[in-house]
């Protein structure tokens, strides 16, 4: 595989509550890659409001057949929407993109080069978390880099930033794709892929601006989320992905963080789990 000449598909899902301007900017950031995309699959996860439909119509007018718009009659959630969209991706290499983030222009060039160099099946990167606009970066979320480090780390925390992921389609399908695991579909997929012997890698520099703020941390809190997180940690332990020590620290630690007030949770993430 020649990274600079590699063909890839972009896979994005959008749902009714997304902000039209965010969707437009996110899509444009992928069209403006230094290695151009020739296959963009946009999954509409259920009915969309007129403003989002207008953005999609304008994008379709600009990019023609390069943009495939596929639709689910009812909202299925991110994992199922991505599984559905994957079957329409024309290329073996798929780049994930969220509908409210911004990819840096060199993102695909650097990730495809890393995929070739390390013979990796899934490649992520660090992200810059921002509020309001990309000049207002609050923190950088850096990940462990090598395949060996990722295998050691996955028992404690998710070793990849999902919006940055570039992966081999056949490797994802061999692992069963995204499975039902609320809030942790991606983490569960990486665990199964790595258990099957697939190779992971993270580009150490930030290649994407990820929208953050109080709402993001709020989604990671509350008793209901804490119970789902605890249940997922038990699943990782049963799979043999987590050691007993990793399970105890991560399961009980995450559960407690879910229960503290949102401003304290935001402080905890930025103070201990992020780097400026």
C-alpha cells in the first residue's frame, strides 16, 4: 500500500439534533485533505430537519457522485449506523469522521503513511479539544503510540480517539463490526480486533479538532452512564482484556467520576487525563 496514493472512503453518520454549520464544516474538512477523498459515505440516522437536509443537498451539488447519501428510516444509534454505512464504502481503507469535528488538512496523509509503515489495521491520532472555534483549544488528548503500548493500555482506558480512526474494512468486519454496547461500541470493537491479532497505532500529533465543553463531560456522567460503564468493564475482564487490578481501578474509578458534579468531572478530565 502506497500511503500517498492510497484510495480511501470517509464514513460519517449524522442525526437530527446535529447543528447544520457543524456538519458543513466537518464535511468540508475531509474534502480539503492533502490526499483527496473520492468516496464519502454519509449515513442519515433517521429523519433529519430541513436545515440539515439543505446542507446535504448543497454538499451533493458540489461533490456529485463522490458523496453517497444513505438513509435509515429510524434512528439506530451510531454503531448500527456505521455498520450500515460500511457496506457502501467502496475502498478497503475507511476513515471515520464525526459530524461536528474538524480534521486538519494533513490528517489522512499522515495516517495513511503510518498505516503503511507499521502495517496497521487501525490508526488513530491525538486530538485538540476545543470550544466554540478551533482557535480556542482547551486541551490535547494524547494517546499511547505503538502496538505494544496500545495492548497494555486497552485494559485501563480506550486507547483510541474514535473520531480520528482509520481502519481496514475487512479487519473490522472479521471482528463483527460495531456491536451493541451503549456508549462503548468503539472501545469494544478495538478490544476484539486486538484480541484477534490486529495491529494498532496512534500518530502522536493531533490531526483533528474535537468539539468539547461542558456538554461532552455531562454525557459521561450520571448513574445510568456509570452503570453502563461498570457493565462494560466487567465485559473486558471476562474477555481477558483487563487484568484484575486494571478492572478494579478502572471500573470503580470511572463509576465514582460519573457520580461527581459535572464541573468537577470536567476539571478531573482536563487535569489528569488531558495535556495542554
